[in-house]
C-alpha cells in the first residue's frame, strides 16, 4: 500500500479519482528502489504490473539476435507505462532498464482492471495516455528515418516534457549528456554537439546537471522543415 499523499504527489492521474477509486488505487500500489543499470523486466517475460517512475530514469529497449540495441522510449519522474501489456494480459515486448538509481511505483493488475472498469476519470486518462503514446510511436518512425542526430535529440527532449504524459513537468530536465545520447540513440559527443546546436538556435540552455527548454514549439518542430 502507498500513502495517499505520496500517490497524489507521484501520480497526477490519481488526483481526479473518485474517493472509493482513490482508496483502491492506494491499496493496490507500492514502491521499490532499484540501482542504475539493472533490468527490471526482460522481453518475453510476464510482468502483470502497471508501472510509474517516482524518481529516476528508465528506458524501454529491444535487442536483436546479434545483440544490437534499439531504444524504444524512455520514462522519467511522473511518467507511467505498460498499460497496453496489462490491458492485453500479454508478455512484455521490450526490456525495462534503469539508467540511474530509480524508484518505481507499481499497481497490481487486479486493481488496474477494477479502475478501468469502474472509474470514469481513470478510463479517460487511459484513453488519453494510449492515444498520445500511439502518436509518439508514429513520430518515432518518422524521426528515425528522416531526422539527423540533432533532430532526434530535439524530439526526444520535447517528448520528455510532453504535458499529457508528464502533467507535472516544467521546462527543465535533469539529464546528463550521456543519458540524452542513450535515449536518442546517439553517442555522447554527438549529443553534446546537438545540444550546442539547439542552444545556439535559442531553443534551450545548458545548465549544471541538465537543460532548460526555452522554446518548446521550435524544439518539437526541429528538423521538420521542408
């Protein structure tokens, strides 16, 4: 079980729940600490838990038969993920790996399905979440095929401040250049050069321990000019 004030703090979706639904959510959730660089769940394994990042950073990835990694997405504090697998009651189709020390929140499938069936605010949240995620994965295909490294970094940063997936996000991200490279699928030096290019264009500023976005609209659209 997770305390009510803690759930409200780490899960924006919980704040609109009906009182009885909120009680069930608290009873069906808990948190666990993980060190950086560990695999929480591997592709093909059962993992019947809806998950949220209370603090830290995780990535979802797949590995080819030859061991080549493809990063699918990343989630930082405030983001929740895995609802598709829980709804379909299927094996996970990706690895979940921590990129730094991370605290994850979990909800058991029984609670998740009860909220899905009985709570209108929760069902609305899920529809919005799934719709937003679909649009993101379509954009990811476009990014991979059409954008250069700077464009991919720009879109990754914009995604991590998405107001639907991260309702409590502000304009700052406490990410290292190495982490940005891992998420965007580029080397650290390439990420560094991309960030300098975006800073020179007035879209962000580099700060100690992270970045601050100055122009979100330009960041989202970077590289999409015809």
